C-alpha cells in the first residue's frame, strides 16, 4: 500500500508514517503547488492512495471521472499535526478497506464511498 500526501497534509504526520515504514511521498517535497488534477493523475500512475485535507478530490472522482486507487480526506477540526498519522494507522489496524474507496475521516465518524474503477 502506497500513499501520496497532498501539500496540506502535515509534515509531522508524513514523517511518522515514513518512520513507521509506509511507502509515502509528500507533494510539498517533490512537486509543490501542483494542481489537484495533477496529484490525482500522479496517484493513478503510481498507484498511491491520496491523503488530503482538501475536499475537491470527491468532485474530481464523482463528477469528472478520475479514478485514483483511493482517497482519504481528513475533515478534522482542532487536531495536532501528528494526529492524522495515528488516525490512519488505526484505520488500517481496524481493517477498513481503503483501496478503491473515497474515505472521509471526521472527528466523530468515518464515511466511505466506493470509487468505481471501470
């Protein structure tokens, strides 16, 4: 499982995931300020699940037909920079399927919608 952290994903969380052994790239290091469409295309090309605080990926997927291997949209308030990493690790430990899913993580719930691949 590979991840692509959007520019708005906290560097602290990125480092925690990297240290934990996850295959993760961060847009801020490799290609700062690229458009969401370009991030989606990179995620598709490299088969990476997008980690983001940006709700625009839902529109790209469900309105414009982009099909990344997954998106985890962190819609959280009043959190520290390390919390998204620990939330993701817990989501994976709890057995949530995130491949081909648009996952919305809120402070009090997790919602998922399948990204049809065909």
